[in-house]
C-alpha cells in the first residue's frame, strides 16, 4: 500500500512514530484502527449513559442542591 503525504505531514508522522518508539507503518496502522473503532466506542458509551435514566436532584418539597454540593468542590 502506498500513501501520499505532503512533506510537513510526513515529517510530523516520522517524528511522532519515533517519539512513540514504533515504526511509521505501525503508527499509521494504529491511527487508522483508532479511527475505525472510535464511532463504535462512542455509541457504546452513549448507550450506557442514556440507559441509566434521569438523576433525581431533590426530593419533593426540598431545595435543589447548591452548585458546589453537586460538583463536590
């Protein structure tokens, strides 16, 4: 397989691969694999989040918590 890159991108990729102590081929393969699986991981995370249901912040008749209480600052 041949991939054409402009000089600046090719230089960055070579430096980045060396920084990660891997070959340029492995580095590009890892980037492509990451891009291939990213949408699936996002969908799984979104489904997990949405399946939890709403969070009750207060009981009927009580005040809403202050921002600092919610974020535990």
